[in-house]
């Protein structure tokens, strides 16, 4: 389930609003707002409605599911199941379980099991159900694909939420210094950071990111700049997303942050692209946005490449 307090905090920070200002706007004390965002205070529908209005979103932004909140408390839920969709479509057509069982030539308990999610809907039976309910043949397949996409989006939101809460909160190391994955630069700065003699990015981190799935050693993160890596389907990387890179070995078709020899005096151009190793020692740097063209350069012109280890999409 979504952590609503965390969602409130992320959205508030995204629009550059302080917790104190939001608390004053909705009639809570600063300590109440702090407990709310930490998940230590229950959020009833009236408070959530005031929060949504203050942040410029609909209350539904903070939860999923078709059911209304019960007992004045938001209970987020995952998208409805395929069985619920069949039940909804059946009831719209004023058909009973007995009617469906008779027309499909199966037992009533089988219909109930399908609607309860206890029995899988096989492809042949799915086509019969679609015909009976006068739905397009691919209706249930499209419904399941939509479910999967909604769940993937929710997982991505939760991963981003986890990363947001763990920024700068990684434990100190034995020397008393902050550990974690350093985040270099900002969207406004572009890919602007320095490199040491070994070609590794260095500088003063904007903050730190703690991701248990990515080892800290040698990894670093930057904000995606521009729209050259946006695509209508996944994978797609929007400006402002966080991308974590490591020095793991690269293969053709991997995504990487690439540092090239400067065309004139300077530190050298840094860009994010999908990398292809072409015959003859050439490297093709491929954008995902078709409005941009690929660049082919000799491998000797590439000063460094870092493989994409994690992508935290902004919503």
C-alpha cells in the first residue's frame, strides 16, 4: 500500500512548500504535520481533502482503487482484479452466476471461483466470456495489461519514495563521514562535475542516496538532463529523473553516462545515451527520442563510460 504521509512529503517538497506552510494552510500544528508525514498520525478524509487542495491535486492522487474510503480513513488498494472486472461486466448486463454458468457450460462454483480470483481465466474460456458479455475479444487481455502497468507505476512510485526518504540519511562510516551514493549536480547545472586523474567523477555532492540494491563503492547519481532519452514506451528517461551509474563492465545496448574528448578546450562533453559497439572500433551513442540523431565516434575519443545501475523516475 502507498504510504500517504510519504506521498504528501514528496509532493510538498516537489512544489517547494515547507511543512510549516502546509500545516498552516490546512489548520494543523507543525508537529502534527511532521507526525502525519512520518506515518505516525492517521489521515482522515477531511484532512486529506484540505491537503490535496493546498498541494493542487485531487484526493485520489494519494491512493489507488475504486472503493470509497471507509470509516473516514483512506485505505489505498491495488487495481481491481480480473475476477472483479468479470463480475462488474456481468452485473451490468443483469446476468446471474447461474446464467453465465449455463451459457458457458460450466459449474456455478467455477464462475464464483473465477470472480473471486481463485481460478485462472484460460484463454479459450476468456474468449467465451467476452462473447457472452458482448465485449471485444481482447478486452480481458487489455485489462490485465493495464493492471500490470498500473502496478509497475505504483512500484516505481514507491521506489522513488523510498529513495527520497533515504537521501542524506545513510549511516556515517567509521571515519564519521557520510556514506552513500553521491548525487552530483542538479538539472539547472547540467552534467557538470569534475573528474580525478583516474577519470572518476568527483566534487561536492548535492546530497547522498542510499539504495541497498546498489553497492555504494564507485557508484554515483545524476539528474537526467533534457528530453533526448524520452521515449513513448519503456525504457524512457525524463528530465529530472535520477540515474545511478557504476563502473560495471559495459555491453552493447547498455545505457551509460559517456564522457567524450572535448571538441575544444574544456573538461569534455558528458552525455547519457544507449551505447552500441560497432565494428571497426566505433562507438554509437543512440538517443531514444527520435527527434535526436545518433552520434558515432572512435572508441579512442571516449574518456569514460559508466553503466546505468538504477533509474528512479519522477512522477
